[in-house]
C-alpha cells in the first residue's frame, strides 16, 4: 500500500450471519470504501478490517470457520492493521463463551464471555451510557463525557482490566469497549447508535488513515 487514499479500503467480513450490511453502510457513511467480502486477497489488501456479528456465539464461530475467514481475520490482526469487532464480533475475539461450551473463540484477548448476571432483563436491549476507563483510547476520541450507545446482548466478556476501555452500568459494570493494540471491539452497535455511533466510526476510520501514513 502506498499513499493515503481519501476513501480507505475497509473489509467487512462476510461469513453469512446477521445483518452484516448495516455495518458496511455505517462505514460508508463516514467515508470508507467499505466492502462486504469473503475474499481473502481483498482482506489482506484492506487498510482496516471489521468483524460484525449478531446471534449465537457458537453459530457465528462455526460459520466464520466454515467460510474460511478465521485465518484471514487472525492474519489481519497479526499485521497490526486497525481491526474492529462489533457485538458478537467482539465476543468472538475472546477465548470462549458460556453460550457455546466447547466452541473456542479467536483468542485475541484473554477471557470468557459470560451470561449477564441474574436479576437483570436479558437481553439488555436499550440505550446505555458509557463509563470510559481509558480516555486516551483513540476509538473513543470526543466521546469520553459519557456517550450513549445502543446495546442488544445477553452475554458480555469477562476479561483482564487492561483490555477494558469502557463499561456500562447494568446495574453492575458490563464490558462495553475493549482494546488490544489496534484491535478494538464494542458490545454495542455503533451503526444503530446515532451521532455517537457515527463519531466512533469516524474515529475508527481516522485510525485507519493514521495507520496508512505509517506504512
């Protein structure tokens, strides 16, 4: 890759589960050349990669593997390019989930995805406010004052504190945003979160452009 494209290429991994096109459209709205793809070559050439997901952890992991996209996803992460997991796409970055015992995740971050605690409504299907733990996270630039995001989930990662960028109160802290180098993930749906979600998508794209300049 040479130079900085005015519309960076972002590969949205198409493994056939859920409304993947909504994530693609959200990135297009902020200026990305976002392509829904299962082409390993295009993924390798992309400036940034996004792993969306809705539904069941086990089904999503099995489908990612069945479509041959597990290794391209891991290769993109290993390359250091900006990578964003969304909702179940976030959960897939962890080692395992209580939702699907015996099914391994991508293992990019340590920890297990666990059912939301007893006594709360499951799924959490509402707007909720972020409690930002790491204000220097580039994904949350301009959103550290308590942005509201839209959540739809019954499970959330239980992980090391060093990976947790933001939580939400439900009513105990629930992991909402994680970070490991240039791998970010959100339990909420940015594309369904109005102007605050749009700002987050813009921040991801800014990170993609910054990474382009380094290469």
